[in-house]
């Protein structure tokens, strides 16, 4: 019997959207939503296992081959920058990675040089500001990034914006967009060779499902 394909999914909303898509191609796994505390779920009939991890850990598991395939946001891929195959944009989980600040801040502090920026995306931020040739102080946070300028921890933030509601409710505005992110399928480079047929078949089924779900007109 072939070794199961191991698929790493990030916990939370992306996991639900990913499983909904997999369900549509017959790769659903209802046990994952049964309230179980298990971390690996196997569909013996498909010879596929699903593991659930923190979103930021998905590229790590795939890079090291502990998972053959992963689903995660482009923001996480840009932050971790592992050398992975990235064959498919799933089109959901769309958000912008931006520089944001309190309304009116740029009138007082127009330039970036010498300012303090809080973010969980320190690598993305470092590259972004380095490309502009400006020197900023980056402070790494792990959540609730919008709080930092409100309490004087930083002047600006680099964070993701989906609906814009968190920014709005906290009196922050977008200063500059860095890039748009969406969920991607990533594949370990060795698995792509050793399990090519199975992986390619999965990707093509997902691609066909995305195309057939796409709005027309
Ligand atoms: C993310 C992000 C923003 C928020 C943006 O936080 O860091 O805080 O979502 O969403 P919105 O534009 O729809 O308001 P997340 O929910 O992942 O939690 P965190 O703050 O703990 O990182």
C-alpha cells in the first residue's frame, strides 16, 4: 500500500474553506470537525492524511517533508520564504498586507525613516523598507497588531487587512499596500517528484473545481 499523502492545513477559517473545497472533489474528512482533539486524520480509502497546524507552521512542515502538501496564505509564504513548489492559487483568504497608521499620523511624520513599526511580518517589513532605502525600528508582535500605535508602542504597523473593520474601529488608515495575499497550495519539492502522479491529480481536480466555481460574466 502506498504511503498516505500528508496534507498540512492551518487551523481556523482557512481550514474550513480548504476542507469545503476538498469535500467538493470527494476528499472531505468530516471527522476533522467532530470536536476531536486529534491532530492527524486519515482517509484510508483515499490514502490521504490531514494534519492541522498553526498557519505560520505550514511552510515549515512542508519544507522539511513532514507534510507533502500544505495550504497557507501567500503572506505566510512571503514571511517564511522556504523553497516550495507553489502550483495553485485557491483564490480565497484574500487580504492585503499593508502599512497602516493612526489617521493624521503622516501629517506629523511624513517619512518612514527613523520610525517604529510593529508587525508579525518582520521579514516582509524588513524587505519592504530596505527596498525603499529607509531605516525603521521593527517590533515583533504575535497578534492584535493594531493595538501598538494606540498605546504608543509604535508609530505604524505592517499587518493584513481583510474587511478593514479592525483598522476602522481603531482609528487607523492604510498608508501603503505592500501586496495582496491569498491562499496557495504548496508542495514539498521532493514529494513533487516522488509522488508526482497523485499530487498532480489532486492539483488538477482542485483547479477544475475552482474554475467551475468561479463567477461567470
Ligand atoms: C488579522 C489581522 C487584523 C485582522 C484584519 O488578525 O492581523 O488584526 O485580522 O481583519 P479585518 O480587516 O477583516 O478587520 P487575526 O484575526 O488573525 O488575529 P490576531 O490579531 O490575533 O493576529
